[in-house]
């Protein structure tokens, strides 16, 4: 009797409306502007999220801006809308609205009441639906923000050079995060926080041109590179061919073959040898860079098995302004500084074109004019796209005559198309990326500019007892057998 009496009890609020605590509580969601807005925002957001998930998972929609809208913006709006619903009830109860719930009975849940059971079931169903959608979108959002597509395409102007080089590299099937973040939650959080700073820089336009590659910010190679590669693996020797031409002999290739002592742990002698000796587990090589580009090395410290340490110094050890001397342990990145984002040199591009016949070697002056075309400072990539083939035709017309160009127009245009492709793969005027902007420390082709092995192997870094870091060719390579 008491239960029936309580069930039928009706109270009047300040507006004269009747209803129990349940009806008044639910009424908060649409009887106040804030509650109505929260319900509408949640409903619209969750509907669009479901449609976006279907489009993304089915492959019907691949636009990266749409993915950002689906996985980042809409979930935030959905959560915001869900928070507004209880907030509207609290604000009404605290008389922040004209219609107050003060002096009303407390909310009670009676599962023996049919209406209460329906309310609870509705709440649970909606909660499960919301939680499921949020979990799905959170997972897909996590996958999307960790994808190479996200890294390379979202910040298009900034990352286009690196993403283009990545797509044609040997690591094109390796996700960016595998090398730039690696495994573990701490580095993941650190990378995402750094990403927020980078996003702000992109929005403000306050980013470096070209993008620097500070090795000190990278995770140690032993945590990333050595997940797939490891110095202990014995590679022995690898024969490499260097192909070159001259302007006078552009159809006769000069091919020089050398055997690189890649080395590793020799299974016969059980000793580390070759180039990979520098990063073996029993050897620790440390150095101090005198400038930001690490093209000048000051002190070098080598710790050998048993704890014996040798320290080498160089006489001309002037430190570049703004550089703080710190010890860095040598790892893969100190030589393989462009393992994925590899940009070709101008000489490599032209000589490869001649060797592969993509540049016609039988047309006189092709090598020299190709260099001239690629060295031209175009204002934009669009201008280069419009001009490169025509520029090559014009130079050939000046070198020969119009009849010659008319006769070999097809061959010259095909050569121009190769030069255009090479240009678009390596030059971005707006980002100030051009030939030679990013160079490698492998070998010593650019030794005159401080790149490569001769940074340390110069016969000038010496211990106090006169022992030097040798520049002996046979240390790293010899003639193939």
C-alpha cells in the first residue's frame, strides 16, 4: 500500500509541472537549452561517427581530413555532448536556470517498477552503444594517427619532401612510428606531446625550412633499428659498383667495383671486424661534435673489452657558436643518417639516367645540359613541371639547331621527363630543399664538405701517445676477388 501510494505521488515544481524525480531528471535533457544542445550534439556526433567508420573501414572514403574529422573531432564533440546532459541537470538543480528542481524528492531506482526497469535498460543499452562506438573510434583513431599516411599527408607542405623520399626507400613498408617512436608507452606519449608542439608550429607557420634532422632527439638505434638489423649478424663483404660518366664521354661508363668490409661478428674467429665493429656490443665508441651538422668531430673515446679506454683529440677543435659539447654514443644513425629519407645527389641522378638510357647518351651535350636544367632555380614545383622539358629542348636547340631538335624531339622529351621526375623527387623550393640539402655520412664522396668517414678517420685525431685514427683504405674496402 505504501509502495503504491509512493508510486502515485505527484509533486509540483516551481513551474507547476507534475512528475516524479525520474521524469524531472529526464526532462532536464530537453527542457533546458543546455540539455537540449547536449542531446542534439551527442546524437549528431555518434551518427556521423558510425557513418564515418563505415566509410573508413570499407575504403569508400580515404581523405585524410575526413579521417581527422571522424577520429578526432567528432569523438570530442560526442564526449562533450554527453557531459552537457548531466551538467544541465546539476545547473538546474542549483537554480542556475529559471526552472529549478529544488525541494523535490531524491532520485530512487525501484527495479520492481516497470517504468524504472525500462529506464535502467534504456540507460544500459545507450551506455553500451556509446562505449562500443567510442572504443572502435578510439582504436581506429590510434591506428590512423600512427599510420605513415597520417605522418606524411596531414602536414602536407612540411612533410611532403620526407614522405616522398620515404615512399621510394627500402623502408617504404616499415611504418614511420616503428623507427621514430618504437615500442613502449613512454616514447609513445613523448612523441604525441611533441606532435602537439609540431602541429602548433605548422598552424602558426613557425617551422624550419628545411626541416632539420637533429639526431639527439631520436630514440637510440638499439631500440629501433636493431629490432630488424643487428651488428652481430656477419655480413662479411659486399661488392658495390660506382658508375660515373664525363661530359666528354657520356656514352662510356667508368665502373669502379669495391668490396666493402661490412663485417660483424665473424663466426670463424668469433671477433668483430669490418665497418660494423663501430657498433659491436663489446666496443663503445663515443664522440663530441663541434657543430650542429656533426660534420666536425672533436674528441673521440673508444672503450674496448676489459674497460681499456683510448681518447683521441684533434688540434683544430674549435666549437661552433651555440653548440654545447656532449658525449654521444655512436650507433647506426651516425653513419646511416638517411636510412629512409634518402635524397639523390645531382651527379648520381644524371649519371644513372645515362647508364639506364633514360637520358639519351647518343645526343651530344645531354649530360652537360641535364646538369644545367636541374640546377635552374625554379620558383615552385609547378613552374618546374611546366618548364623543365621545354628548357631542355631550348638548350638542345642552342647547342645544335632547330632541325636537330625536330629530328630527335621524341628522345629529348623522354629525357626531359626523366629530369622532371628526378627534380620532383628531390627538390622543394618552398621548403628550401634542393640538391645537396640532405647528404649522407656513408662513405666519403662528400668528404670535402665534412660528410662521411673522414670526420674521424683523418690521420689527425690522435691520443697523447701518438696513436691516430687511420685513414687506411683497406680498413673498409678492397678490390673484389
